[in-house]
C-alpha cells in the first residue's frame, strides 16, 4: 500500500476516533445517527433526520459542523423563507450595471457542509433551486450557473412529506434515520452528558478539515466491493419482492456508502457488515421493520474482527411497528382484484414480518402478533404450501 493511500486511510481513522466517537460520548443513545452522519459525509450523500422536537436533531448536526474545519451553513426553513435567505441577495453594484449576479458571501452556495432544519417547510420559491443543489451540486439563478463545493447536506423534520413536490425534495436524501427521545432508563446519562456539553467548546484541535474529508473520499472507488455485490443485489431483490421500491439508481449509489463504511473501519475492502446502511433506505415508517428484517437476515454470521459496529443492531423489534405492517397487509388483502404477483410479494412480506415477530419481547405481545401472522397465512397461503 502506497504512503499516500495510507495517509488517506488515516483520515478515516481520525474522523472516527477524533470526531464521531467524542460525539457519541456527548450525545447518549445517538450512535446510529452519528455513524450515519459519518458515512454520508465520506460518501458525499445527503442524510434526512426524522424526529419530534427536543430530540437533539439540530444539536447533533451543529456539533458535527463545529468539528469540521471549513465553510458550513445552517438555516431553519419556514413557509416564508425566500431564496435570498439561503443563496444570498443580488449584488447591488452589478445590478446597477444590468447584471443579475448573486452575492453568495457566507451563504449556502459557498458551504461544503449544509444543515437545513425543518426541511419540509420549503416553499415553491426555493424548492427548484434546492433540488438542483442537492442532486447536481449546481447553483442556478437566472443566467447564473456555478458548481458548488458541497460535500453533504443534512435535512431534518418532525414529519414526512405530504405532497409530491416535497416528496421530490425528500428523495434527494439517500438515507433516512429516526432520532427519538432516549429511553427513560438512560435519562440520567442524558442529563449528565447534556450538562457536560453545555460547558465545553467542541471546536478545537480535534476538528478535521472538509478538505481532508474530500481527500478520504477519493479512495471510495478504490474500495473493493466485489465480495459483497451479490449480497447487495440479493437485498435489493428481496426488498422489491416485499413491496419496497428500490430503483437501480439508488442501488448503484448505495455502493458509495458501503465503501464509505469500509473506509471508516480502515479497510479498502467491503465486507458483508458494511451493508448495514441499507436499513436506512425507507420511504415510509411502515417499511422500517421489513427492511430491518431483510438486512438482518443478510448479516447473519457476518461478524468479523473488522466488522462495522452498526452491524450489531441493538434492541428488540418494535411491536407497534410490526402491528401496523400486519394490519396494512390485511387491509390490502381486502381488495377483490388483487393480482397474483402482488399476493406473492405479500407472502414474502409476511414471511419477513413473521421472523421479526419471533424476537418481540413480552409474553402477551409476541403471541398476539404471531396470531395475526397466522390469520394472514390463512388468507394468502404460506410460501411452498
């Protein structure tokens, strides 16, 4: 391995140990969100954080921004946000000369790391410009067109999109993650960490430059993903059979995040545990448990010394989410004109949910959910029966 490659790999180790690990100590119960921030940063993809107010969504992203040496930009969107608030006003001097040129000093077009809080408040006035920024890394305004230095955008909201226009904006975020309140049994740890966080400045010697992140990202295409490509393809196929839409474009882009996961573990070779990132490609809340089941099944027996720590999923399945999914299947079965292809997809879907139900904690909840599963099998038939 050349010295230059080793130097770039060292950036990944420094990002993990000097930025991500201290954040995990500062924010209790947010390890998964923090690891996703790291993977998307290296992979150059956007991350959407969903969660109610007060769950540290903004604090997490702003803390990461303070640790990144370079130009950052964050803004709280409202329904009345104007384009100039994000992209800058027109340059008055140029305007007097008849040219429409934007003064972007200190604004989004000059930033490498961007945080847009309450993203889904975006109105039509800023929507088209944001879509181009997020998808093409290009700023267009009037006759102006300029490439952007943008590495990553994080969007946050307490709800999912409710119309097609906002759905298109949401689609620009390759990964999505929940940021929930920490369970009550860890509240004491949250209070202690929060008090310590109030008293310290996170900007300092441990900050990593965004230029270094770009250097690390040049190794993405050097990562050998061939060993996991068949497993990746199988995950996509199984998700599609279970009714989760995964486009070819999205599957191709996910390879970058698999490679980023490997780099953050100090490897130039992807292993099966790097496929953990597929847990976060959901479009709706109803898809989360199904996707988790598919990914966990793919990762069985994949633990190695150099595995990504997120491959070890903590916690039992959410019984409420499973119940929603089972009820959704039952309501779809009420359609009289259900084609056989959709019934086959439902059988795969129910099979995945049934496997998750086995791991639900609680002597009352588990039998209840398994009873729901048996009712569905009676209606659509078990696979191979």
